[in-house]
C-alpha cells in the first residue's frame, strides 16, 4: 500500500464523517422532493451522488449549505450539526455550485481575493492561499488573467480553487462538468480526486455514469429516495449487474416500476 492509500485509509477510520445525512426529507408544497435520505461521506473519500435530473441532488445540496432550512432529519459536517452549529459546520465546507459564480470582468486573482475577504482572510494570508490553491488546480500562470479569457474548464478549476481557500474538510460539487468537453471533464475529475491525499472528503453530484470510478463510493438518488449506497463494487454486486451503469438502470427502472420514484 502506498503512502497516499495509507493516508486515505487512516483518515477514513479516524474521527467523525466528513458528512452525515440522517433521515432528511424536504417538500415544495405538496410535492415531496426528498424522502428519508441517509448516507455518509468519509474523510479522504470520493462519493458520487448519482441521479437523473430532478432526482433531488440540488435540493439536497441546498439543505447541506443551509440555503434551505432543514425541517426533517439532521445534517452534520465533521460532527457539527448544520442547523444548530451553522458557523462551525459551514466553515469546514467548500462548495462548487452548478451555476457559474465568477466575475468574468476581473482577474482570477481578484476573484479569489474578494472571496478570501468574505471568509475573513487578510490580504497577506490571502496571497499565500491563492498561490496554494492555484497550484492545486494547475493554474499558477493564469492568476492575472481576466476570467473572460479562460475556457469553461479553466473557469471551473478557478471555482474549485476558490472553494479551497479556507481549508475546508468537505468539498461539494453540484454537476461541476455540465457543458464541458470530454478532456475538460477528465481534467477536473483528476484535480478533485488528487485532493483526497490531503484528507478532504468529496461529494460529487452528477447524472453522468462515466464520472463514477471503480474505487468510489456511490449514492444512487432517484425520485428523492436513496435506492443504493456504498462502495461501487458492492452496489454492482448487490444488483447482480456487470457494471455501475447497468446497476443504476436496474435500480431506477425497478423503482419507477413500483411507483416509488414518482
């Protein structure tokens, strides 16, 4: 076992989970968006929240980030309850939302300085952190570049860098590769997976089967319900499927057949 694997294994067994979602439900009026959703993300692990559009992924992210109030169930980040200890919980969280949130008319560095200030990071420390996070996403030579001059994939990497400025221990990414070409998608996946070596837990929401790795954990969300969760190999074996794509199809079609996903 190499050093990175040892670090990952040790981090995953020590201390609280990076994320605990327990019995979470949410509705929009009469429409149920999430029903009794429960799963965990281990530190230094890559967990894929896999579901079709409308499965409830973005609603769940809105609850984790406290954009919506949690009325049913509990969500904890590194042991801190999001509803009762929002400051402690959210200070350990970095987020990349599906919609772009960069100011394209200023430089990469200016975007990051502004975000650092929102976290109370002073200018000298911000300069150090900006250098660190741009190295992590391989954009050290683009700091003074105007954001509008970057490709879509590079903008996403800046957003990941921004989410890492305050040393979070949990990183959420909501459909981060939407609209990107195959190479840009692969680059972003590679950059995020390398973060596991520093002990960060990752929850990656997607509807794209090819973004699920053989060594990942997966949570299959469909119709607001968790249909399966665990290591990819275990989910595949439990459904007697040849691969995760076939397992997903089998699970979601069975759920639709019973009416549970409606």
